[in-house]
């Protein structure tokens, strides 16, 4: 699965600033949508396809005001201990402190690969700062300014040079015959029950796809003559001891599973609606650009009245992903699974559909003619043509002038128009706007 990189350091050295600088998504619209919760402590750093890693801000998890007690709190330690690489962040303005020394000693004992990141290098003498920390004896030292985004390219180069080359090849290797599915959701929504039921139905054909990293495992499955690969899911893999102790850390697995799947099935518990934790999982899926199906589990045992209540609540709470299909299932009784798999296929087909330049340009023309962009300070954006820019999720590249002035509402209009015209369900779609021809 994706490698794990942990930010470690005493409070106030700039870990969360660095975390934001490294994980900030270009797709800002996602987070403007109500209902999406940004996880402030875990994020995927996506540089180039295939070279992604999960970044965890251990300070953020441990709580910032507890000092070393906080740092050595179980979660922070577990974060660093599970990491492939530790970024030890220190403050270049203040120089080395006793707390830094304590952390250094602890990192030495864990014997993890460590990069020393000297932050806040803006406005201080870099050579002096480097000299100050030389006695830490760490071979790789990177002066950066997280706040001013300086030195981050060098930092990322050093990180990538130290990460496992191709992660979990068995899982990452795309098998065009199989749809890679991740069942994700907070603890107790019924993921294991569902996966075990699916595997139980087809036990004879299910086979392990051994991973090369840690405990990551995928299972291949055939169902009604179609082939699937179930990505590292709770029900397949035995939980590690650390995970058992710290349920929260399954967030890392969730991020990793989402990153390598093609269709993410977010499971909810019908009796609990959409909790904050559910919204965070949905936010991760949105950020990843993966196709999405929402499976509302434990549909058994609800009265007709309760079901109506739940449906009304969900259509409100899930308005921000209204393009996703919602299916109602019972993992326990195996009901709704046909509908679930139909929705998975529709989402996958939409996400991977191929477009021609002429059909995309045609769609743009019709959208434009039926509702031209509003004028901003006397000038309106002009859209000239469009072409496909990628799939899974579908990307449309629009060329024109004054495109920066397009209001968000117009971008949403275009998105809805394209969705309807091309009958795209279950996948996000993205637009890129380019000035000129
Ligand atoms: P954390 O406690 O380690 O997560 O630290 P924060 O990211 O919350 O940052 C602590 C303080 O340092 C904040 O006031 C930041 O604005 C400031 N800070 C973070 N990075 C930089 C930097 O590169 N340069 C300067 N001058 N200040 C920074
Ligand atoms: P996970 O943590 O998401 O893997 O959840 P589990 O599969 O361990 O399920 C948590 C609990 O919910 C268990 O007690 C299951 O028996 C129960 N459960 C799972 N699916 C269903 C369902 O469809 N209906 C009902 N009533 N209970 C379910």
C-alpha cells in the first residue's frame, strides 16, 4: 500500500503548517462544499502518479499542549513506529531545545530512517541554523520554510528517494479485467461482515493476492461472472496489534485503500445517519477523485417509518455528493447486494468512459449557448473549445479567455450539464480551465 511518512516534533515548530503545505489539494472546490470534513492529521501527498505517500501529523494526533508527554502518547509513538520514514521537525529560529534532544533520543531507539527538517528558515541565517543542529548527527538535514513554501521540493526529493520503490506491486498493478473495490467506513458499520459474506458466497474462487508490504492484502473475487479485487479491507486482514489498540489509526489504512482502489464503497450504519467520522471518510474519497458508491448497511431491522426517516436524512446529509448512488443493504442477510454491485459497475463505467474532443466540445457549446457565463465587471468569460484530459476521474480541459472570472456557480452548472449529457453517475468529474487557445 502507500508508504507512511510521519511528522514528529515538539509543539510549535511548524508541523501542521508543513502538513498543510504538503497535502494541500489543488481541488479547493472539494473543501468548499458543506458536508465535507477535512482530516487535519492525515493526508495523501500526491506528487506524480505512483509516487504517493500518506503523511501523518503525529503532533496533531497527540494534542499540542502536552509537550513530550503528548509526543510520547501512544498514538504519536504508534504513528512513528508504523512509519516508513520520520520527518523530525525542529525550529530554526529557536535552535535546539531539551525537548528536541529527548525526541532525538527516542527516535534513535526506534531506529527509523529520519530526516531532520529545520523549519522557519525564512529570515534567519541558514548556515548558523545548520551549524546549531549539526550536533544532532543526522546525515540528512533540510532547511525549509513551511510558511513560505521554501525548500519543499528538495524535501520531497529526499523523501521519495527513501520510500519503497513501487509499494505493493501485487495490489497496485492494475488488472484491467478486475474492478478494484475498497469497502471503507468507520469501525462497526459492517465492513467485515460484508466482505466475509461476499467471500463466503464464492469461497471456492476467492484467492489471496499476497502483498509485499506489511499486512496489506487484497483478495480476488468472482461474482455473477464478473471479476473484482477487494483492496485491503477490514474483513480480509487481521488487524495489527497497534491498530487494535488505536482504532483511529485505521484512518491510514483507509487512505491507502482509497488511493489504490477504482471504486470506493463508503459504508454507513442506517441507524446512525451520517456522523462526522463518516463525513471525513467521504471527504477523503472526494479528495482522491475515486468513483464512489454509498452503501447504507443494517437496513434490516428498521421499520418502514424508520426507513423513510433515514432516507430523508440521508438525502439532506449527502447532498454534497448527490452524484453518488446510495444503496441500502444488509450485510448480515445479504440483501441489496445485487443493487450494490450494479452501482459499482455504473460508477466504474462512468469513471473510465472515453471521450472524444468533438463530443466534449459539442457539450461545451450547448452548455455555453443555453446559459452563457455572467459578465464580471463588464466582461464575460469566453469558452472556445474543450477536450478530454484524463479518466478516472474524467477530466475536461476547457480553453477560452477570462476563465478565471468564472464564478463557482457557473463551474457547478457546467459540471451538472456534463453529468446529465454524458450520463455520468458515481464519479466526480473535473474541469481544468486554460487561458487562450
Ligand atoms: P506545530 O505545533 O508543530 O504543528 O506548529 P504550527 O504549524 O502550528 O506552527 C507554529 C507557529 O509557527 C505558527 O504560528 C506558524 O505560523 C509558525 N510557522 C510555521 N512555519 C513557519 C515558517 O516556515 N516560518 C515562520 N516564520 N513561521 C512559521
Ligand atoms: P466493521 O468494523 O465495519 O468491520 O464492522 P463489523 O462487520 O465488525 O460489524 C459490526 C457489528 O455490526 C457486528 O456486530 C455485526 O454483526 C453487525 N452488523 C454488520 N452488518 C449488519 C447488518 O447488515 N445488519 C445488522 N443488524 N447488523 C449488522
